[in-house]
C-alpha cells in the first residue's frame, strides 16, 4: 500500500548530485546546492539568497533535525527544511535511503494539526558521525 506524504518535499535526482537549483520558499527565492560526501555517506546543503550571497555552506543533513537549526540569520527560509522518513523507520540519512524513504521535507504543517509524525521525531543528535 502506498502512503501519501503529508508534507511537500524538495524533489531532485540524487544521481545528479552535486546539484544547484533555485527554490521558492514562502515569499523568497533561494539558490540551494545539494552535495554528497561519498567517504562518510552523507548529504550536505548549501544556501544562497536571491542576490547570490552565501547564507550557509556545507550544512549536514541529519535525520529529523531541521536544517540550519543552530543558526540565527534573518535570511534563512521561514519554513523548516527537515530530512525525514515520515514512516519513522530509518535511523540516518544515507545514499541508499535518500529519495526512497527519506526526503528533504518543507515542514509547513501548522502546529494545530494532528501530526503523529511529530511524536516519533528523535532530536537526540546521534547522527553526528563525522
């Protein structure tokens, strides 16, 4: 049985990584880059504003942890971008599961919605294997 994603996600072909593309988030346009570290099996995100100014380079995708969560910068996008497996089965983001069960979601579900996924998110940071 297929499941339907509750959130929108950023769709790109991982086979084309490294990839750079423009993306509209809320009222702003950003340029986003996705890279892959083959040695350690993880993805990173680069982000530029609409003028081409660097906001963030090399942000590691960590399962269920919003990107840029530890940064304070008014230029960052409004909705959280979260690499996640909505089924809650994966333990980390990897080449094998990204784009299959793990996607980079735009976490724009309102706080007052019934979202059972929120109860399953694990923000313990165990994915920091550098």
